[in-house]
C-alpha cells in the first residue's frame, strides 16, 4: 500500500497590538474542534487494529488530519509507530497534531524523534522552532529556525518564524532582516509584511509600519489584525479619519469571522483612542 507523504506546517503570525503597549506580540489562534469519539467508534477501531499495517495506520492519521480530527490522528500515528518505530514522518505528523492542539511539549518530543531518524528534516526543525516559540524559549527557537533555513533556504515561512523569535528578544533590526528575506522569497506573503510592521512599530517607525500593514491588507483583504494595528498606528500619526475607518473595518471583519472578542476589542480601542484625542 502506498504511503501518503504529507508535510504540514504551522504558520506563525502576530496578532492584535494593545493600545497601551504597542509592542505586544501574540500568535495566530490555531484552535480546532476536537472530534467526539463515541464508545462505539472506539470499539470498532480496536476490533480492526490487528488487521491494519503501519502504513495503513499512517494513512488513516493523514486522513484524520485532513478532516481536522487531531486527537484521532494522534491515536492513528501512535498505532503506526508501534508497528514501525523508524518512520520519521509518523513522528512528524503526530507532532503536528500535538502542535495544533497546543500540546507543545509532546510536539517537541515527536520532532526530536523525527530529527533523530532524519537529521535533514527541515520541516521538523521549523515546526519545533514554532513549539519552542510558544513555550517562550526564544533562543532554542532561533537555533531551530536557523537549522531549518540551512536545510531549506528557499522556504519563506522559516524566516518569518526566525524573525518572530528575534523580535520577542527585542532584536528588532535583526527581525526585520529576517522578514526581508521572507519577502525576497515570496513578495506576496501578507504575514511577512504584517510581522515586519510589528517590528517597525517597536522601533517607533510608524510610517514604515503603516506601509507594511497596507501591503499585508493588499495581499489579504480580510486581515482584520492588520486593519486594527494600522488604525492604532495611524492614530499615533494623527491620521484620525483613516484610523477610525481602519478600526471600524477591523471590528466588521472580526465579527464576520466569528471573533466577537476581538471585534469588541477593536471597538474598545476606537473608543479609548477617541477619548485620548479629545483630551
């Protein structure tokens, strides 16, 4: 049976900058619904266990990932690994499933094993970089991103991950250089412009930040965070009408995307900035 070779990546972006602290950097939410596993389903699966090969369990795991059933994917890859402990891809994809479920330590353990089995597994280094970033181990994150880039120099997102880790270590200029590399590889990547804008904000370079938020919106017109942060930055530049329009657009997009908390945050930001402007 043919094994499905699928590589999954986590895309790292910044999120809403707070009004009080323009340097706040968060990452994109990756929440997914966990499938409901009934007792009947568990029973059926246990009955078929003896008849499945490692490759079949692996392919089942890939199918579960495609369906967004990450816990079920973990269980399938675990069965595959029991039958074949030498499959780096099985560890990698189980690590990805743990990553989506925000079980970062478990993800790191699986990426460690994938790298042990395949020392040139660039994407395992890249995703482990993300996991370390989430655990605020920025030094290790930078090390892994750098290794991923050494192995796969033309993958733009690795440079974004590297830039984010450096930015959180207040290495803003170095972060901008990393984002520049990402943009040189893929000039249509909204995440690269968005994260570079965050770095420019932290350096107090508001005009450059606005330009980059605008680029991010150009390539992703539904980028609510970019509208929000451009609005905050435009208030700093005293472009009041444009700032109001951006924050209102951010709230509209957040609502349309079902993110009512961020929509309310955008409106609260607008109200706060208007109050400050009137003082």
